[in-house]
C-alpha cells in the first residue's frame, strides 16, 4: 500500500500548488501591463494569497526585473509627458497606480519642460474657446491648464499670449449675448430695473462696461 500523506504534507502540497497558480497569475498580469509593487500586491491579495505567498512572488518578480517602482515611475513620466500633461496631473496619475506620493516628492519637473508642454497645447485651447469673449476665453484657458496639471504660474504665462478679439468681433459677441437675454429680461423686469439687470448680466459674462453702456445707448435702453 502507498504511504498516506499527513495533514501537514497535504497542506504543503496545496500551498505549493496555490503558489504556482498565483505566480502564473502575476506573470500573466505583468505580460499585459506594468504594475507597481503596491498594485501587484493588491491583485494577489484579491486572488486569495496570504502574506507569505505575496512576499515570495514579489521577491521573485523583483529579482527578475518584472517589478521596479523606480523604472515604473520614469516610464509613466515619459508617457504622460508625451501627452503634454502638467506635473501635477502626472503625479496624481502615478499615485493612482499605487505609487506612494513620498516616492515622488524628490522628482524634478524642469520648468522648461513644463513650458514646452504648455505651449504645445496652447493652439488647441485657443481654438476650442474662440467663440467666447476675451475675458471668458482667458478664464477657460486658464482653468484648462490647471485641469491639465500645470501650476498656476504657467497658466498665467499662457493666458498672456491669448490674442484679444478685435473690437468689431467683441462687439458682435456682446450683441449676440444681448439679443439672447433681452426678450426675457424685457418681460421679467420693469423699465426702471431693466438697464441695471442687463448691465449686470453682460458684465458677469466678461464684457467691458463701456462697451455694454454703448450698446444699451444704441438700443435706447
């Protein structure tokens, strides 16, 4: 008769089988994408691994250069720079991938590189917001730079480059906005209130007070 296995021996075999399964799972993940150590640990724990198994697999992956947080960070910085993301968005994206922010604090993001990226996306932003008046267009572009991860000083530098509408185009936009709201305001407000309400609304949209007053005068309001 064959020798019966002890409970301990059975547990050891099961542990070994589980470890092989988990290692294959980790290697399959790594073939598909880059992983930070934290995210790989998270995936293994979700698959039912215990701490010992996770530590062993992470050690194996590190020895075979399949997990390297430093290289991971540099790869993603290069990738996000190619998308013209500002440094704040880059840091945020890398943190989302399981890198602790403390590891990123010593990274350098040269101001010259930040400016080059900001300049690359400037024509697209200027085109995107061309329908707005001068003030609103600058506000939108400024916010777009912040959303893309650039510091406020870079955003301020870039909106200084925004070409203002020529007076004729600006007045045309002002009149379009006036025509949009005037029928409703004329019904809603008394004649005494109308001028002030129109002035307040149009000024809040970024139009200059002098231009608004000239328009209202031409409209006999």
